[in-house]
C-alpha cells in the first residue's frame, strides 16, 4: 500500500511539473504490482486442466459422458479446461456427435481435435469462448453454427476439417485467428460478419471452394496469405465504408489508397496482369500459387516486393521488374517452374535466400554489378541455368558459397 501511495504521489508531482513547464511529460511504463502479476498468471493458467482431474470431469463444474450411440455430451455450467490431450481421447473413434448443453461457456483448446468420426456439433447460446485447435482434424464435420457470444475464432480452430462446407459466424465476431480454417477445402459458405476486425495469417488458406470474398467495413487487419491457394476465388469486394481496403474493378485487393497490392484472386480469369501505377508495394505472398498467370508487369513506382509474392506460380513465364528495386525478397519466385525470362534491375543490391529456387525453366540470367549480397540457394535447383555476373571475377563477401546450383554455369565478367 505504501509503495502504491508513493508512486501515486510521484506521478502527481511529475504531472504538475509538466504543467508548469507547459509541456508533455513522458510517462514511464507503469510498475506491475505483485497482485497484478498474480492476476496475470492466474489469467494464463485458469483454463489449464489440473493433474488430478476426475475421470468424468472436463471443467471446474463440467462433466462429460459418451452414450452407446456415440454422442459425447458436455454437461454443467462454466468453462472447459484447455487440453493437450482431452480426457475422451481414447474414445475418439467412438464419437459421432458432440453436444455441449446450455450453461457451458467455453470449449477448451484441442478439446475435440482429431475426432475424425464426428459429423455433427451442437454448441449452446451460453458459449463465449472456443480454444485454439478445438475442432482441428474433425474431417467428417460438415457444418457448424457458432453462437453469438463468441467473439474470436482462434488459431487452428477448424484446421483440416476437410468436409466442412458451411460455417454460421456470430454477429459479434471480432477476430479470426491464424490458420483457423486452413485446409478446409470444401468450405464455400462462410460469410464474414459486419464488425469483424481481424483476419489472421493463412486463415482461409487452401479453401478451394470459396468463390468470392467480401471485406466488411470494420476490417482493419488482413493477415499474410489469408486466402492463399483458394483456387476458385475469382474476386474480392470491399465495403465502400471500409477505410483500409479497396478492390479494383477486376477484384484485386489493394490498400485503400491503392498504394499496396495485397492479394490477387487465384481464379482471376486472364493470363496477364499489369499492376496499377499508384502501387508502391506488393505484399508478401500476393500472387503466390496463381497458376493462371503467365505474365505480370510491375511499374517503376513499385519500391518493395514482399517475400514469396510469386511463390509457386507454376505457369508464370515472364515478369517485368521495376527499375529502382533494390531487394529480391526471400523465395520471391521459388518453385515457379515455368519462369523463363526476367531482367534484374541495375539498382539491385540483394538477392535473398531461395529467391529463384526451383525455377527450372530459367535458362539465363544476368546479375548486375550493383549486387553485393546473394544468400543461400538463391538459384538452388536451377541446374540448366547460365548466370552472367557483371563487374566481378569472383564471388565477393556477402555471397553465400551455396548461392547457385552446383550444375549451373557461372560466367564471370573479366
């Protein structure tokens, strides 16, 4: 108590001094009291299952039972514990339905992961929390309604639910975590609700039945590769009221002022694309896995191209890079096996790890004199490649000894 009163008085004195000087006083980070530290620790561990958990318990006031017909029932009131291995794990192959009764407020981490015979899930309106990985690997689950009290669909929640085609998301949903629906390759009905603020990394990666995506006005954060390899996704649309994102008339997703190209729809429908002149940056993974593209023209206004932006574009043959580009990012064109023609700008200084690894169709490339850094496997697995190096007779400091395939031909400028 004395310590708290001392800190309070000290803060008041500093504030008064700042007012007398007519300026702002930088505020120190608040000191965490022992009580606050204890509360934080309790918050982190409150869902963890105790070591001496009774056989039929799954929460402080929750029990579970499995009927002869294969219905796993969660009964009682309150939140479920988080698990590495759920208490019904040994019975997973006998679970065909999952029912949480009214009064249950939380589903724990990994609670039903790997219940690969469960085809139906019923969640009560009292539910407020779902833990990460809760339904991962439920490969027979076809549809689910998430109650309105749930604000977050956490990371890996439905990962690899390959039969899941319909998800009714709650109106109050605020966040979809990383890889939440990754590898749900039948998912086609998943409307993003108004009020959604964040979509995490790879949230809908490899969801091959999503045809379109509407970004609501509330969204402020879109994770890296959020819709990568959505092979039927033909366009993005954005609410006119969204202050952060916009889509062009062809359904390509940009930042609001069209300065960052964020995501290119896999099923774009044409084989070539020219990036808008307003663009300064191409985001990480923006064109990755877009097999329909054969050529891309990037204007000189672009200063940065993110890692893996053209990763695994199997039919991409030519790319026009901007003059002024200084870095070829990590795995930028990796595994784009048809790439056969590319000119590196004379402003280039770095070629990062795996930038052209696996570009087996690339026969010749010239490295400009300006390049001072080449990282490991920049041209790995390009056995038929001839590399012409300008202004150097031998690799310089900063060039990894394994920067090029051992079977490639390197011609040094003498």
